[in-house]
């Protein structure tokens, strides 16, 4: 029998739903150390024992192996960012969270769903991991929902409630149905496009309404499991990184204007660059404008024609080209500017989940173009627009006015928008 390769094993084990923890301790030098872990397990009530497995590749391995104890912080559903951060090797992890020493001195996080502090009970070998077994000496919990992890993604219990609360309003619930590694798509006979099955509500398993009813009419019996995410109508959305289909759907379904905060028309992106779907078609940006949305043209080198060597003239060409097609009320800037962050943090922004090999290959970071080294260079673009003959009123709209208009329209309470 062929043993499963590590991908197959991960896929199979990923179906086991877990919480997410950050395991912490304090090194000999008094430095707090910690890493995100979902291998946490309760072992015994009497004596009270828990375990967590730490990879032999973890930077903090030796600190945890030698430590006299550790804390396990069970994260709350609003602490995804902490989970991301502690899954990186950033040496400044603890600067970004509110924590204090627990009764036994290990870092305990503010806002965690629960925490336990342990003294070291046993350290055992576990293949490419080391098993840390701790004897619980203190614990606490808060009435908040825990963060949940399954199949390499976070799952939010609270979403279920939000969907139920939203039913009856204008909702569109899509379902990803998987069978033998294939995802079910429906063909729209008018456009020939494939879309996920959707309905305005979930319905009941044997009922004729909602998603269940729609699936039954297709002869499909399915168990609807957990929800990955919910897009509430009545809120604005950013579809910079979304596929064409999702962009069109968001524009159509949302009653408020949609934003493409940092992307460029496909005529103005290069060919050998990392696009991440930030090349938008003319048809798409026209529809965005018809629904009062705004596109933020981006100076991010990887998505400009010519990359870092894109000239200011080419960027100005892109502005006037876009204004000519969708009107001056729908164009803004979206620099996507960042600087000074270590690769580990950027990897986490991009990959967004734990994976030894990043899910998105990092190809290095291109330098910003000579005419936009920081937001202090915006005046150079403004001067360029003046040279191109745009009026001061038009420039004011592009340089921020359109975003302010969109924010006013989109972030107003739903009732005043109705
Ligand atoms: C949801 C999630 C669960 C993880 N579970 C574990 C785990 O159980 N054990 C482990 O060693 N690493 C786990 N990791 C990866 C570590 O958090 C990551 O390798 C981290 O960089 C280790 O920190 P260090 O190298 O600074 O010690 C997990 C990451 C995520 C996002």
C-alpha cells in the first residue's frame, strides 16, 4: 500500500475541525515567545493535563523544550490577525498584542476565549514535532465565540447567526458543494457562464424553499455544512483581488457602490508580473461606474505596465484613458503603498494562512517607481495631471474627492440609504 504523501495527509487531517491557540512562554532572557498552534488537545482531567505539538522547525523550539511551563491562549473569533501574526517568525510578535503575565508568569492574551497555564509535565518526541505535555495550574475563560479552523481556513460560528438574521432582507447565499474532489457549478443558459448554486435563504433540509429547495429541484441531496463567509448587502465591498465573476456579482447584488481600491485596467498592466487579478476589463470598470463605484489606480510596481520602470507618463496615460472611459467621478488612487515590513509579515498578508511553502510564491519585492517613492510624491502626479489639462475640480475628485463621496454613500446607516 502506498503511504499518503504529505499533501494527501494534510487534506485528510484538515477535515478535523479545531480551535486556534497561541502557545506562549518566557525564555531565559525574559523574552516572551509564542507560536500559533491547532494541535492543542486536552489529555486528562485528573491529573489535569493538556498537550500541544511544536514543530522541530520552529524558531522557538528550544525555548519551549527548556521552559518550566507554558500558557495556551484559545483565540476568540475576532483574533484572526493574532493567529496570523504568531504563525510568522516575526521577532516583534508580542509588540502587537495586549498581554500580561498569567499567575504562573506566562503571557496570557487580553480578549482570548480561554487560557490555561501549565507547568512542564513531560516532553516527548513526535516525529517532526515535539509533544509538550503540561499540567494545568490555572485557567480562565470569557463569554466570547472561539476562532475555528478547518481545511486550512478559518470558520466563523457567528456567521451562521448573521445569515439567519439577514434572511428576509436582500441576501444571496452561495454554496460550494464538493464531491470526489469536484465542485458543482451551474451553467447559466443565457451567458454560458458557470456559477455556484445560490438562493436568498438556506431553507430546511427537506423543504422546498431556499438553497435546500433549489438543490432538491436539481435532484441533488446535500448536507450543508459550515459557512465560510458572508457578504452582507448594504455594505460596500472591495473587489480588487476578486475574479471577474465575483466583481460583476458584487456590483450587481450590492445596493451600495462597490470599490476596486487598488487595481488597474488590463490595458495598463504588464505581462510578466504578479497580477493577483488586479487587471480589470473595460466592461467591468464601466459597470462599476454605472453603479457609482470607484476604481483606485495603483502605483504598486507589480501591477503597472513595465513594473518598477513604469514612467509617470504611462501612469498619467492610464488616468486619462480611464477617465475617458468611465468618467471623472469614478477614478481615484489606490497606491497599495507599504514600506519597511519584514518578508515574514508580507508573506502572511499574501498567503494569509499557515503553509510551510507559501500558498502564494513570493517573487521578491519590486522597488517603487522613481516618481512615487512614498505618498509624499503625490504632488508630482498632481502636477502631471495639470500638465495633461485636467481641471482643478477634476483633479480634486481623482485625488480623494471620489473616495470621500463613496465613503459617505456607502458607510451611511442602511436606513438612510434605502
Ligand atoms: C492555524 C495554525 C495552526 C498551527 N498549528 C501549529 C502547531 O500545532 N504546531 C506547530 O509547531 N506549528 C503550528 N503552526 C505554525 C506555527 O505557528 C509557525 O510555524 C510559527 O512560525 C512558529 O513560530 P516560531 O518559528 O517563531 O517558533 C500553525 C499555524 C497556523 C496558522
